[in-house]
């Protein structure tokens, strides 16, 4: 399950933000191209936007019954721009995988 989440998150993120520019949270940026301006409107992402994307994906993973406590996962996950490498986002994503039904302990009794 964890491998599937890792693969899905990586593919989803890279599909949404290919070659995106990284900015700090709270910075104003334009995401749409101005009419006639071919240079404006590049893909832009911030750590906060990445966390929002992660939150939406966690809801999906919970719906697929891959993870439990999606809200706690979202709250515990952190995304920040690396202070030494401004082209890098450091992320800490903690997930609680749904357990498997491995043991069924039962007592079946009957009266004679």
C-alpha cells in the first residue's frame, strides 16, 4: 500500500506541477497568461499549495481505504522551502496505513 501511495503521489504531483517555479508562501503570483503575453503565466507552486494538493490526495487515499485518519495525516504533514536550496521543497508526510485482516479470533460454541 505504501508503495502504491508513493507512486501515485509522485505521478500526481509531477503531472500537476511539471517544471513549476517555486515561491514562498504568501507571495502574489499570476497563474494565468495575460492575453498576448507569451512569457507570463508559468506554472508556479508554493509549499502551502503543495500541502493543499497533498490534503486533497489524502482524502482520495482515505476513500480508497488505503489510509486511516486522513485529517491527522494532513495536519502532521509539513512542506517548506529549503533555506539553503531555493529550488527544493522539503516535505514530511506521515500516513497511517489501513491494517489487514490477518487474525480472526473467534469462539463458536453450541449447547447440547
